C-alpha cells in the first residue's frame, strides 16, 4: 500500500497549526484575562451608574407633602441615579432641623381627608389630623422625615436649600441638617434642571 508523502506532510502541518492556535502561550492567556477583567469592570460600572439624573423641586412644607420628594429621591439614588432636591419657600422647612420634626397635616381642602371642610376648618382639627397621621406612621413602622433625610444624604442625594428663601424666612445655615447644600440660587437650580433627565415639581 502506497503512502503519499505530500499528503502526510500537509496533514502534519495542519495538526501543528491547530495545536498552536488551541494552546496559546502564557503571555497570550494573561493578555486575554486582563482584557476580560477590563470588560467586566466596564460592565459593572454601567450597572452601578446608568448615568440617569433627576431634579425634584420641593415647594410644600406639610407633613404629607414632605414624604414624596424624599421617597422618590432616596429610591432613585438607590438605583444609582444622580439626584438633586431643590427646596424652596415652604419646602425649605423639610430641611430645617427643628421645623421638620413638627410638620403639620392640613385638614382643610384635602380631598383625601375623611371629613368635610366645614368640620376640618374647626380649631384644632389640623393638630388632630397631624397626630392621627403620626400615629399611623409609627404603627406601620414608616420612616420619619428625619430618617428619610438621613438616608437620602447617606446615598448621595444633594438636598439643596434655596438661598432666597433662607433670607426671606430669616433662617441661618446652622438651622439645617448637616450635609444640606445651602446658598443655592434659582439660576443654579434651573441649570441643574436643564441638564437632568427627569424633572419633578412637588
């Protein structure tokens, strides 16, 4: 039986070529591992921070209206969003360390209150409604305004205090929680809003 020397040589070269391609050197493996590590780091960065930004303008200082901006802000920050909450006019009381602990719930003109306006307008009804809401918050283990502010700041939310309102209300910078950004003007707030992906007015 005859053997074709040329065919045998070609087969040997093909096998050797295959062995080389399937068995990379240590330096080639190290380079591939490093490339994979860099790719993984990039993917992790994309997951940790999707680049979404949000600005919330908080204008009301009642107990029920203090919750929405803080809940939205802390939740968005937990998703890795860049969040700013600009507090202006009565909304500034949310950041006031003393006043935030005594925010009231207005019973008048609130369609969700289980009482007619004629009754809600009676003296002492706001205090009673506030007391009832605070009891419900405590009974349900809901976070207080103070706790939500602390969580928001810990997660990197930029809680801003309107400088014009600070001057109008004759507040001092020391009146606010540690970590609150003071001295923010309307122009700065507007620029931040223009650059944000999501803008909300509460």
